[in-house]
C-alpha cells in the first residue's frame, strides 16, 4: 500500500531533520579535531585509528546498511530476515608507512538481522553476527550485535505516472556492541537515510539510498589511558532491488568511517519476508 503524500506535521519533521543534517558535520569535525589533539587517547596509533577499529568491531562499521521497507514508501506487513556480509580489504592501511610494505589486515563480517514492523512507517531490528580479521597473528573471530530502528519522516511521489519515482527521508538509530582489539566497544548512532525509488510500485523497483550518520563510540575492558570516548562521522549507502509482490530482496552497500587513509567497506545483503 502507498502512504499518503506529506502533511503539514511531516513538513515540520522534514525541516527539523534537514536542519539537523546540516548542523551535524561541523559539530562532528570540531569534536573529532579536539579528540585528535589528545595524544594520550590515540598514541602511538595515527589520529582516529583506535576509534576506527572500535567502530569496525560493531555492525554499524562492518556490515552493509539495512535497506528496510521504510525506504520503499510501503508498509512492512510481516517479519523479515536479512543475511548480511561485509568486507574491508585492509583495515591496517592507516598504519602503513609512506614507503615500503605493511602487514595487511582484511576484515570479513557476517550477520543475520531480524526486522519487525512498527506502525506503518517504521521498523525495529536485532542483529547478531561475527567479524573475522585475516592476517598473520590475528586473534580470529569475534562476536558483535546491535539493536536498531528506523522511521519514515517524509515520502512523496516525484510525478504522477504509473511508474512514479518516490523520494523518501527517514531517521534511524541504533546501539551496537562488539569485541575488537581495542576492548569491548559500544556504539550509538543516529542517521538520516535518503532514498530515491525508481520503478512502478506494483513491480520491481531500484532504490539508491544514502545515510549520513554520527556514531558515538566508547570502549571498556582496557586501561583508562587507552579507553576510547569519541564521536565519528560515518556514511553508508547502496542500491536495493525490491519487488512488492515478492518476499525476496537484495541490496549492495558501502560503509565509510571518516578517519584518514581508511578504505571503503563493501557489502551485500539478501532478505526474505516482509510481505
């Protein structure tokens, strides 16, 4: 079913969301700069690297973003299960010298996510998974998990043709946990997904989407001098393939944590259910 076009309250919500989106990057940059000037929190690693490793140890950093029904402009009717795989080719690249080689660390992550509908325009999800570093001397597989939710703020058809394109703005957030090399890591994230659906609602749709986010990360289980308490900007995105008549779906995605010299993570997701 299609949702009605935007009403006055939703216009106010959209303005608030867009103003927040504009205001967040300067605040994040200012806070990150202050963190990078605290030598005790990052040395001997490059600025931001410990935060990067901690975030990678949780689903928000290592798994492709969720392309839920919230981004389609349609209501989810039943539970959905999503298998997600993420890959970072070299998470140790920021440690590499300007010349010569280094010991590359790849990261592979796999998880299952269960998604439940809330109301007509939102979902709540639980993710449980494993991340595995691949290099000489790495400690192997580690557990991670998260509790997430999203809600559609605004959705409208761009034109009135049978295959009308639809633009959607949503808000999402979550709490994640993992156990990377920096110690037990906790993350809290808030983002604003932007999606553009192309194709008839009764058939197959291609949905490009992007989510700029702010991630708060903290670690425990290590000494106080090595503990991490920081905020980082993260952007995720991808393309989802969706058909309202099919219980199967899929998407490809990217993940990037704003730390110098880091790589873009790649991922793929396969889903079943929701109709």
